[in-house]
């Protein structure tokens, strides 16, 4: 009798914990709905999405093994969380790009620091990021984190007759677009009065002019030592006091960056809304994941190509055990995305490139 009562009590506790996990999934999954300026802490909670999703999947496995009828609880939780779960980890039927589809790439090349050098002289023989782009041959590639002059790489010029960029201030770095088609106009989408912003490029696709926006939103501002702290926390190499102190400092920085990125995303969204009668592709390093405000703000008017045609989690940042998909390709609704994917086989930057094929839909 006592064992029966204890079993029922334990089961009720686990059910309650499962319900709390579902509520947490809803909160974390919809963190992108909070205004980061007004509610920065809540807006930052989307970073916990992989852990909370894993927790809910753990409950599903547990109930399937222990009490299959209770598996309906986590299944119901996943069902009502479908929208944020799909944004984070979409599942689509693979479909080959049709003939004539436009191949688009976004790649944070990390200043082209990854190079091949002559063993004797130390002279730079090639830059891995450029070599990868030249080998992949996208029709349009958006590059972030280039220094002035790096866009004039000889090997890149051999493949792309049209290369242009805008300079960000105060960093001085370039946002560059390389294209097989003529770039007929460009402008800076200003974030602030200091001259920082995204680049908008008008590209002539044989009589059909589209706009490609290349952006690099504010980074989280974590120094290398702080990124290593994240690595140590994930590996379990710190004691409890270190974890507590380091976590507070790291979370404060993440919250601050979340708050400052929001107006930048709003500036791009305002530009996109003003050009809504044109074909638009937005590429870049958002420095925030699929369950964050910038992507969600822009998908009010655009389609997330990875959510529409990609599969799985597929992170684009790959250092210090911080695995997040922070690079995105979005497009206006007159495009149909195909086979959006992250190429994790290339080791040329702290980011992996994201690639998608786009085909104009029949009117």
C-alpha cells in the first residue's frame, strides 16, 4: 500500500516537472516576441532553447519507456511549441534546386585570417575562405568581416566580375558582395549617426533588379578569455563559485548585446518594408539565433530560407563549444528557397558558410 502511494506521488511530481518544462519551453521559444529594449532579460532567454528542448525530449523518452500513456504530455508540449521548435530545428522534405535557381551564400570570413603559407618564406599562398568561395561558385556571395583591400583578391576577381562593399564605422570593416551579375547601385542602411549599418546592393539579373542586403549585427562583445570561460563551463571544468560568478558576467554581456542589436534589426526591417514591392534577399551574421528578436522581426516581411528548406539544427558559429546558427539568409515572398544548408566541412573561419538556392515563383 505504501509503495503504491509512493509510486503515485512520484509520478505526480514527475508530471508536474514535465508541465513546468513545457511552460519553460513556451517561454524560451517565444523569447523573440519580447521587445529587447524594454525586456532585455526575457528577450535573451532564447539562448536556452537547445537545453530546454533537450529537457522536453528527455521527458518524452522517459515516459515512452516508463509509462507510454503519459508520453502524450511531452508530445502535447512539443505540439503547442511547434512554431519556435520549427524555427530552431526545421524538418523539410529534401528537394533539389530547379534549373536556373540563384545560388546565394553568406559567409563571415573572419578577416580571412585562415591562410596557407610557404613553409620557407612564410608568404601567404592562398586564403582558405576565398578558395572555398571560388570552388563553391555561388552566383552571389555576401561576406562579412573584411578589411579594405581584401575584396580585391586576385582569385576572387577571376570568378566575380562585380565586387562592391560598404564600410562600417567605427570598425572600418567592409560588408562585401561578390556577384556574377552587375551591381548597379549601393547604399548604407544606417544604424546610427556614427556610420555603422548594413549594406544594400541593387543587382541586375538580366533586366530584373533585386536588392541584396548584407549585414553584420552587433556581436555579443565576449573577449576570447570570456569565450573560453563558456567553454570551461560547458565542459564542467569550473567549481560552483566560478560557474556562478562567470555566468553572471557573461549573461550581463549577452543581455546588453541583445538590447543593442534590436534597433539595428529595426533599421533593416524598416528598409525592407519600404522596398516591399521589390525582390529582396537579406544575408548576414545576425549574432543571434533563430529564436531571437532580429530574425523574427525580419521574418514579418521575409521568409527564413533555412526554416523553409533546411533540416536540423546546423549551427554556423563553431568555436569554444558555442554552437549556434547565427548566420541567416532571408528572402521576399516572391522567391522559393531550396536546399538551404550550412557547410560544416570547411575550416576557414570561426563561422561556417550558409548556402541556399532561390527560384522566382510564377506570378
